[in-house]
């Protein structure tokens, strides 16, 4: 792992670096991005940085200096040509009193990179009993407040699944803990709208542009009728689902394969689409 923090490349990225009063550490007052590294270069960096800025604004953090973030990305990738890796950008409220209130402290900005192992071509999923709140103050923001996802993913893993899927308060399909969901019904590729409360995934957006899909909000029970299901995320790209809630699903099915082929070809042709 290589790490850069507030303008400095850390000589020992495993050593303590942030203060124990950092608001990101004490109350999860922060935002982040995970970015795939391919042959030493970050994929879709501009889109990820735009979302980082959007999340920071939505959380009420100071405006992100995206030029400084790019400097950090360059620093951790220099002389570190990973064939496949993951960059993690974390931006927090900085030091603050022990509680929810902020001060005018300088934010904390950390950029780290580490190797990444490819995901399996398919995965199993299960629905968890806790709904996403599509009316939450954090809806649509990629924040470090991931406790809900940790609990949901642990629940899924105990059930023998690799990813947990959420319904929202309306009972409609929403998203996974770290993925967007696509499915095929009557030969049509579909995915929940952003109004469902799902995150505006970068891979989701690219798939909508490149492969096309109908954005629609439907009951989570639609997955029981879907002929194909796949997950999409920065680290997964397109990953077929071979079982959902114990029901076998064709994976990867023909529409999933076509979406994966299009995504692979278009992403290989443009590192920053």
C-alpha cells in the first residue's frame, strides 16, 4: 500500500496518521471514492472526483480541492505501476470535539492505493430485512458512514451469499452494499432509478450510456421473476448473479454477457470516459 495525506507522501502507510479526534473517525463525518487502477492508471477519475465533490457538498464539508486530490493520486501511483489496483480517496471534516458538531478545522484528505484481486465472474445475493431510506439526509452521497452496509453484508455472508441487496422504504429494489443492481425481465435490461435511493454509481452511469437499460422502480419481488441479474460497481465492473435468495439464475446470461463485453471494450478504449 502507498498513501498520501494532506500533501505528504507517507513513508510508512501502516503507521498512525490521523488524530483520534478526526470527525471522520469519531462520527463518520466524511466522504470517499474507490477507483479502479488498470495498468498503473486510474479509471474514470474525473467522474469519481466529480462525485466526491458532490458528496462533500451534500454533507456540508468544505469544497474539495480536486487539483490537490489529483496530486495525491499521482503521488501514490508514481513508481507503482499496478496491473490492477484500487485507489481509496477519503475526505473528512478534520479534527473536532467529541460529538456531532463541527469546528472550522482543516479537512483531512487521504489518498491510498493497494493491489486488488479480481472479483469472481458471478456471485450470489440475498435480500436483507433492513430497508434503505430513500428520504435520508445522506441519500445519494458516498459517505464513510457504512455501518449499515457492514451489518447487511455480514448478514448476507452468514446466509451464504456474497452481496446483500436492499429494498427501500417503498418496498422497491434499491441497491447492494457496494453495487448497483441490473436485471432482465421479458428480455429488457432494467435498473432502479436514482429516486429509489441508490447511489449514482460510476459504472452504472457508463452502462446506461454504453449498453442502455430502462430505469424503473419496481417491487424488490421482481428479482424472483428476473431471467438475469447482475451487479455493477467500480471494482466488479459487470458481475453476473448465479443465485438470489437461494433461487438459481442463469449467469452470466446473454444480456449480461453483452453488457460486460460492451463495458470491457469501451473502458479499454478510454481510461477517463
